[in-house]
C-alpha cells in the first residue's frame, strides 16, 4: 500500500461524516442550551414565573432547530473543498439531485420542525397545568432540540452534500450575480430574521431585568448604550464567520463575482466592526439626547435593538463575503 493510498483511506466518507456531525451536534446543543439556562435563569435575576419558562421554550427550540441544521451544511461544503472528507465509491449517486438554494431546501422544514415541536411542548405544559422548574425546562428544550436537529441533519445534510459535490465537479460557469443582491438574499435577510427572533427574546428578558434593577418604568440609557455596542460587535463577528463559510462554498459554483472582491485583512475587518459599533452606540446616544429621554420603554428598546441587528448582520455579511470569497478565489487560482 502506497503512502498516497494510506492517506486516502484515512479521509472520512460522507456516511462517517454525518455520524460524527450528529454526535458533535448533541455536544454543541448541550453547551448552547445550558448557556441559555445560565443567561435566562441565573444572570438576569430570579425567574420562577411560568411565563419565563414558556418564553424560554418558545425562543430556544425554533431558533436552534434552524441554525444547528444549517451550520453543518455550509461548514461541510467548505471541508469538502479543502479535502477533509470525500465521497466513497458506494456513496456516489448518479445523477445527483440538482443543487437548490440551501435556505429554500432547509428553512421551511426546519421552521415546521422547530415551531411544531415548540407548540407541542407548550400545549402539553399549558393543558396539563404542570409547573416546570428551570432545570427541567432546560432539559426538555435540550432533548427536543437534539431530536429535531438530528432528524434534519440526518435527512438533509447528505442530500445537500451529494448535490453540492456534483455541482462543484460540473460547474455551470455562470457569471456571478450582483453582489448586493447576493449579500441580501443569501446572507442578510435570513440571518436578520433568525437573529431578530432570538435577540428579541433575549432583549425582552434582559431589558425587563434592567428596568427592574434600576427601579424604573423604562430601560435606562446606561443599559441601552453598552448593549447596543456589544450586540452590534458580537453579531457582526458571528455573521462574519457564517458568511465566510457560505461565500467560500459559493465561489466554486460561480455564484458571486469573486474576482472582483478585494481582500481585507483581519485587523482591518475588526477595525470596521468595532468602529461601526462605536458609531452605532454614539448615534443611539445622540437620538436619546435629542429626544431628551433618560431611557426607553421595553417595547421601544427592543424595536431599536432590531434596527441594530439589521445593521450588524449586513456589516458582518459584507466583511465575511469579502474575507472568504477573496481567499477561496485565490486558492482556486493556485
């Protein structure tokens, strides 16, 4: 056996890849759900009301069902391009299903799984009159999320990857679509919806806590401005990561004009994000100052936060597309 043959045998196939992804998903989901438990039931004060328990379920199940089913697809596409896994002879389908937009393939199903499971859990709790504890609520969310994401990953990850690998081997040589349209449709709009949902839930809990802590009927500006900066920076960084992976996969399909993307250094990208975050916080402060208000109601604060989420996701997507697209294009030219 030659060294090349030995190395080839060490590369996992699609079936092995999916199996490892299911195990990894359970581990990651455990970390995420118990992180949410810490934020909701520990960091922001005592939470014993049934409304908080139901809100935790309503927020966590749909969001993580969608996002945890989507992330493996974009990550495994890039891993295939970089030789981290391969299709074995018995895994190749000919002809493979035509490659479709990942969001159109996954999002309707993930929403049905996520909201369907969430509504079922809420109905059981409400109709039975059961009063769950924080830890039991968290365990329920974890179990349900593992079930929904496992079902989605097992069914749609191999389907997408088979179609993607076939499309990469037989590219359409199509001209890249306009960058602005690609950014908005493939990156910004889906993630604005997802981040708006989960961060609206988080804001509702956090802003009520901040108002209560300040003994006010509104959320004071001292809480709003740091929150605006932190949320903008964190979401932009997360979106940079997501869009980097999406763009790298799409470069090989000719879906974006990668040859026109200018490279951007990591330091400059961080400068853009932190600089934009400061600008957002300063503008927010000016608006409050001009309005001569010491703070905002919880509803208005959430509305302003949604605007910040939109700006942050667009900023992170723009950086991620330039970062990943330009680098992947250079690798293709080598």
